[in-house]
C-alpha cells in the first residue's frame, strides 16, 4: 500500500449507535487536552505558560513546532524543547538568549488514572563529536510504552545548521537520542517523555524507524503488527544521519497508514540519508475517535498558511507536526520551522515567526488526532 494521495485523509470514523454520554465519558482514556503556546523572550533562555492543573504522572507533552523571527539565527538561539514542569506550568527552553523571541507550540494530554501506569520525562545530553547518546530510565514494559520527542536545545552556532534530533526507547531501561551530526565543540540536549500504558487499555505499541537513503526521496517501513486506526501516534523526531547535505535533503515529513510508515523529502544527497521515527499506540476501547492527515502550504515569503479538515472537537484534539519539505536548498531553517495548531474545528494553521527569504513553497505536514 503506497502513500495515499488524497489530502486531507480521514481514518476510522466511528459507526453504529452513539453510546450514553455518561458511559462514554467513563470509558475515555484521555481526560483532557490543552493547547499551549510558550514565548521565550528575546533576552531569555526559557519561558512559561500556565495551564489548568493536570496530574504530571498521567500527562504527555506534544510539541507541535516552534517559530522565531530570525531567518539567519543559529541553533543555540532558535531551537527549543517543551516540558511540563509542574501540574499547572509548561516551560520552553533554548540554549542561548538572542535578539528575537521564540514561540513554542504544543499540547498537554492528560490521560485517565486507569490508563497510565508510569510517565518518565527527561533529557539526553549528546556530547561533542557524538551522533547519539543514551539515558537510563526506570524500567517500563516496552510492549506498553512509547517515547515522544519533546524538542532539542543545542550549543551549535554554525550558520548552516538544521538542528534536528530524534529519540528511541531501545530497551526497558534506556532512551537513546540522535542528532544531525557529531560536530566538534557542540552539544545537543534532546527532550523526551516516556508513557507506559496500562495493560487494560493498550492493545498494541509499535515503534517505527523509516530511512530515506542519500540517493532517494522516499523510504518505507512495514510494521510488524497492523495497528487498527484510529490510534495514537507520537512523533519521535526526524534526523539526517550525517552532517552533509542541504535543507531540501535534510528536512522530511512522515505518514502513517496502519500497516506501514513512510517518510518523504524533496532533495537527495549522496552522503546524507534521513531517518524519521514514530511511536504508535493502539487502544482496546475509548481511545481515539478520528485521525486526519494533511499539509499546509506556506508560500514563498509568507508567514502563515492554513488547510481545511473535516470538523473535530478542538477541546479533544491535538495537531502532530509530521515534518516539512520543500525545494529551498539553502540553510533557511525558518522556512521549514513552523508552529502548527487548530485555529477552529476545521482549520489547521502553520505559523512562521517571519517571512523567510525562500525560493519556493514549503509543505508543513500534520496529523490531527481527535480523542474519544
């Protein structure tokens, strides 16, 4: 099965009689969803936003993007990560204060008490000259646990940097993080949150890694188990496997289709491949109502774009940033970095901090998940 051409796509619309409202509420796996937007001021390395109190031991951060007003800014000033730092506070971080603010967008998903047995959030420090590093965690059941990528901060000050990272749950007690390249003198701090679901709610958990080799524009990974849709998907990052290449060969987007995942990009490079990672959770009941995949086109020199989707309940929905692609070959990271959000029940917006000096339209791909 290839990547579907119709955008947007709608998976798993519910059929049959509508259950009693009280019974439906009691069976829900997700208790609440809150959209967040955190501003890191120009003179600061962190910023906060208040939310309605949640239980951090039952909650997951979803980072849906970041935007800044510096088209030529370096990774240490522009790249950010998101973290739930207390029951009512979300914090965004970057490594170095700059002349412009950075805005980080995302969601806090609080699961029902019965649905989650463990949540572990933390960071992995990738040292100078290294491409990856490991972080020990308390033991989880890998058949019921998924790792989510929550962003990256870096000391990188080079101009031609794309500052991409990814995470992977490699064992019951280890999270591995990846960076674009092992540049000497630079470090990356990669954020993650691991959620272990209860056996009573988790039907299956899959982690997929899709590689686009240097001379190709597409890669595919067939899942070992078919995951019934609609389901929960979490992004684990998209990362070039070496330091060469340019923006159009480094940036990519991902699709999920139940039995396989795919990644695509516009450019190729003989020395640079790109690896995209997703975590997929199938629930037994009461989990996900619908999934809608699509893309927002942001035109040359524009600061935003929108895409229409079938209506969802914004109070029960999240927007996953599935990556971006375009024909912009120079290192104009601002053209590829955007904050994604629902602006109403049937519209997804991609917002840039400023109009990048680009040479073509850039595609920002998304997956809207509406919880039951």
